[in-house]
């Protein structure tokens, strides 16, 4: 049961996913082990485990990874206030050519 005023798991995972993919350095969410399984669908790249949110992303080439991770963390924390956020950069999209 979700406490009164708290977002349900699906809404929270969706909000974090939307905030993270809005970061310009993020190409997409990763489809690895981090995921939220909901009835009839999966939110890849985001898992919520109590007070912790884990995010796994594929980033665009060209920026320092530590800075990207911090921006992703800040975006996820904005969507999941009060929760600890862990960020994994699973891969880097290289430019064509």
C-alpha cells in the first residue's frame, strides 16, 4: 500500500525516467538489470528499492562522465525527493563516422 500523498511505484519510476532522459547528455535509459516491473510494462533503466533509486543510462560522447553522472543524479533527485539516487553509466554512444 502506498502512504497517503506518496507517488505509486509506477508514477515514481516514470517521473524519474522522464527527468533523466531530459538531460541533454543522456542518449537513453539502459536496458540492463535496472528496471521497474509493473503490470503490463517495464520502465527500463530505473529501479526503486525503498529509499533508494537506481538509474542506468547510455550517454552521448563528449562530456566528462563525472559531470554527466552528477546532472543525472540531480534530475533524478528532483523527481524522487528524499530518496538516495545511484547512477550507473552503462555505455557511451559514439558519434557516427
